[in-house]
C-alpha cells in the first residue's frame, strides 16, 4: 500500500490501529445518529414502517440514507480488511461468513451498538482459539451451537441480558427504598 510492505510488522500495526480507529469513529457516528431525531425516526421505521409513513415521513429516503451510510462503512471496512488478509477470493463471500456476522449480533445483543462490537470480538476470539487446535473441523458446529444456545438462553444477547438484569436490580433497590421510607413515615412521633 503506497509502497509499504503489507507483510511488515509496522505496516500491520498501522493497519490494525486504523481499523480500531475506524471502528471507534463508526461507533460514535452511529451512536450520534441513534440519539438524534433521525435515529428516532429510523427506529420508528424499523418498528412500524406503515405508521411512520402515515405520520408523513418519507420512509424510502430514510432507508436510502441508512443503506448509503452502511455501504460507505462497509467500503472502508473492506479497504482495511483486504491488505490485512492479503488476498480476496470467492470463498470470502460464502454464506458462512454472512451467518457468522448475524451470530456476532445475536451473541452481543440485537438492537445495541455495543452488543454488535462485543459479539464480534467474542465470536472471533472463540474462532481463533477453536480453529487453531484439534477442534478446527468442528468450528462450524460449535458456531451453530453457540447461536442456538444464545437464542434459547439469552434471546437479548449478552448486552440485552445485562441491561435487563441491571434494570431489575435498580427496580429492586427503588422498591426497597420506597418500603424503607414508608416504614419510617409510619412510625409514631415521640
């Protein structure tokens, strides 16, 4: 790339740093979109497209925006991916790779940005660990089992399950505080 040896450790480190930087930039950009009015409309389009259209929003324009933004992000990701792996062949477009990306989101948590990143990191770490040893031929079976187990045991993924648990803990704490306050108010004055 630009005269640099792609196999050199320094170049690989720079590519890794750029990949991490683009991940952070993309994450922050998506977070900004989600928390804006545009994000609320996009969530409405996702949840009830016909209702959103009925309220006067041009759903097609919002879908086109999201498609274009995701295509730009995919282009940047591809431009950083190819030099790191060295070569792209038709095997890279196999259905297993697309299914693996869906599993990243399922493991991390659907509907959350942090869930997608966490799922990608965890599943790829598991892939690195399990495909380097004697379990390599069974990786796709383990990936399928991971998807089934997450779907059955944690349908909201890791982040969604953690958010539900945290909300339940907060509710318990609020109920306990309200009970303590009502008991204190019920005591007769001395």
